[in-house]
């Protein structure tokens, strides 16, 4: 019975990955994954260097069905050669997405470039444009696969007639993404931002069967704010809307943060986001000494696919910002 269940799981993974036009991996903590959210986020922080890592495990009860990991680095460059309130930045993103207990592997390397332009002399308003070049390496491991036609009344057959087994087990593609970001800073030290990004200009093909499936373009709209409630408390709110192929996704929510201590103190976060009509996402986090760690847990809603109703996903994020001179300059950047 267990083997039968494992086969169904692998069939489910293959069906989702190969038949639904290769939907992009996504994070519940989208606000903590700057270079997967929008190429214009490259360099969008106060400091000299930012490092971000994200780990998402989805449906782990189903033989580690989905696991997504990223690490990114970005930094401003050539500051001495630019207008004082402008910023040119570069970034590097590494992403690996594994499905079906490493049955399918999608490894990505992306380079991004962005330019932020101040729109007023006090840099209370600025706009950023970013571009990202991505190289993907898809891999299929047949040694980890069991197919439906291998299951018989007397046990398992030794081979499968699946067409995928007659093809190459790897595929490499190149792609281009782009985005815009607008940020406004008020007299009351509050900040608002909104951005848009577009992925898969090149419409690369994926899959290991003929005909191959193309990666549907993804349009992304996101925004947020943080509002100072007191000297120690801040309200953070954000949203993300994505459209890819026939799929739409809307996440929205917020968190309260409270600062504890004086110099080198701690800022703690607690909040809730919702993936509308799919899941609730409780979030807790802590910030200290230029680090911010966050943990979230997706709780499935009743109207999800039957196979996922009772199974949840977990996510961990960690950001570090190096600021050698301790000064952020006049440009204010959203931190959430």
C-alpha cells in the first residue's frame, strides 16, 4: 500500500511539473526574497552588501514533494561616479527547486542589474528599474521514478513504457526578466512602495517529452508600507499578486514589530499573511546586529486540492546587511 501511495505521489509531481506549463516556484515570505520578487529590488537597501537566503519545504509528508532554496547577494557599485542620490547595483541569485524527493531538479543562476533614480532633492521619492538574466538547468533522475504502468496485480514490472524515458534527462534554457519599483517617504518617517515585474520574456521551453512545454510569462505586482506607531513599534504590511498562464495568486497581510533594548537591541516581529482562497500564513521573526530571521507556516484552507488539504508548508528566511560606515544616506529603502 505504501508503494502504491509513493507511485501516486510521483505521478502527481510529474503531472504538476510537466502539464501545468512549468509554474515558477514561489515563497510565502516574498518580502524576504528580494531578487525573486523583482529585479528592481537589486540594491534596494541601506548598506554596502546584502545576503539573503530562503528555504521552503512544501508537502514534505509526500516524499519531500517540493523543496525550494535560494541564496542571493546584491550591492551598489560605482557610487563615486554617480549623482549623490542615485544608485547602480548588481546582484547574483542562485535558486534550486527540487520536486518528488529530487526526482526533478531545476537549478538557476541569475545576474541582475538595477538603477535607482531620485525624483526630488531630498530623495523622498525615487524610482528603480532592474533587469535580470537567468540560466536554468533542468534535470530528471529516472532512478527515483516509478510510473503507473509498472504497478500490476503481481507486483512491479521491471520497466515502463513512459515516453519520457526515451528522451534526454537534462535541458538548459536562458531567459530575461525585468521590473520597476517606486518608493515614497513621508514627513512622518513612513514609507510606501509599489513595484511590478515581468518574467520569461524569452518563453523558454521545459520538460522532457515532445512537444516540450513552454514556461508561461509571469506578471507580478507587489507593494507595501511600514508605518511608525511609536518609538518602538512599527506596522509592516505588504501584498503580492501574480498571474502566470491560467493561474492567479494573491497574498496580503502584515506584521507588527517591537524594538527591545537600546544599542544593539532586538526587534521582534509577529504577523499573518493570507494566500487568498488557499492558506493562512502565520509569521514570526527577529532582527539583531544587521540580521533578520523569519519563520512562517502555511496552513491549508478547505478549498485546496484534496491531496493537499491536510498538509502544510514551512519556510525559513535569513537576511544580512553589511553597512561599513553605519550610514544609509538620504535614500530610504523598504526593509519589509
